[in-house]
C-alpha cells in the first residue's frame, strides 16, 4: 500500500509561531511526478478532496519560498504566505494534466498573482498601481532601483525600454515609490520630548473649521438665500424697499428716513415692515 491517501502522514501545522509553521511544512515530503499524477487523477476524476489536500500540503514550502521574496515591502511574512497559499489552492483547482508540466511550474503564476494583489492593496493607504503597466512597473522598478539607485535620464529611458513602457510612467512610479504614508497623529517624540510634526498639528481644529461643518453651513446659507429671494418677490415694491433698507443693506436705514421718503408716519413704516415680515414668513420657513 502506498503512502498516498494517508493524510495522517503529514505533520500537524503549527499555528503558534511563524517559525513553527515553517518548520512544520519543511517536514512534508516532496511528491514525485508519478505521485502527483495519481493525486490529480483522483481529485479530477473522483473529486477526492483528500488528494487535493495532499497536493496543496506538499507544495506549501514553495509558497513560503516565493513569499520571502516580497519581504522588502514591509508587510508581515505570514500574511504574504497566507495569500500565496490561496493562490496555490486556486492553481490546484485550475491545473490540468494535459499541460505537460509539474504543478509547481503552473502554480508559480497563481501564487505570485495573489501576493501581488495583496501587496498592492496593503503597501500604502493610497493604491499605487491600478493599470497593467503600473503593476509591472511597481514590482520591476523596485528591483531596478536596488541595482541603479536614483535614476538619471539615461537610466529612465533604459528601464522604460526594458519594461516596454513610457519614460513618463517610469518617473511617475518612481515618485510614488519614494512617498510614504504619514500618520495623522504624532507617534514619536524628538530629543526635547516634543512630538514630530504631523497633519494633526497643522490641519484646522474646531467645529467652525471642520470641512463637513463648513459645507453644511454653506449649503444652509444657500437654501436660506434662495428662500429669501422668493420671499422678497412676494412683497409689493414699497414693502420690499423698506425691508431691504432696514435689514439687507450694510448700513441700516432709520424709520425716520423711510417715513420722510414715503411721506408717512414712523408708525406707518413699522406697520408696513411688520406686515412684510408676516408675508415673507412662509417662504423663509420652507427654506
């Protein structure tokens, strides 16, 4: 009886530490070509999930090896390995024996694709690469910069030629790679015990300067202004002139001046003003 199908031969994977996990997967033996073919036949013809599990388990060491190559992005290695394992499982599902290659050759693409997607989503708060050309630049430009350092014009043109992109795209990606996310709140102190300069130190404070509050106030002012226009339109010419002179001009006109203008008493101006406000009220309340 062969060892195939005896899943108990695999060690229990450590869930305690990363090193424990890495030690565990190194204990899993590598499949021969014949064993791999037999497992795929069982999985694809008989839907044997134990066979699929053996295929995945036997290739976990390769995922860890590939994931280590992305450790320079500042992301946890265990997360990179986890995403790579997702790619490995997808490759097992997609693999076909007619490809004429071993699973490890086919799985590399799927493993890297999942890791790439994870790196792009988590390397910075703002996604640095969205198009196919930008993705290619992101992962290849870092390697080129390790070799070349800061680019001059000749190096930019050389990298653009090597990667099949425009020089402008190389410069843009170089700029994106040079930027770093900045914490809104200060997280470290200098030698004097003062926190480093951060956005929280120079952005506006208080409700009156809060962007959402300012926008709300502007919208409310616009609504009120619109209602006021309609309210003034509801008045006759004299009433509108009195309201505007009394309340809508930079310098308030006195009742005495308005009484003299229209040849009526001060009390009459007060009555016209009060009636005008009553007429305008429905329009202002609607606003």
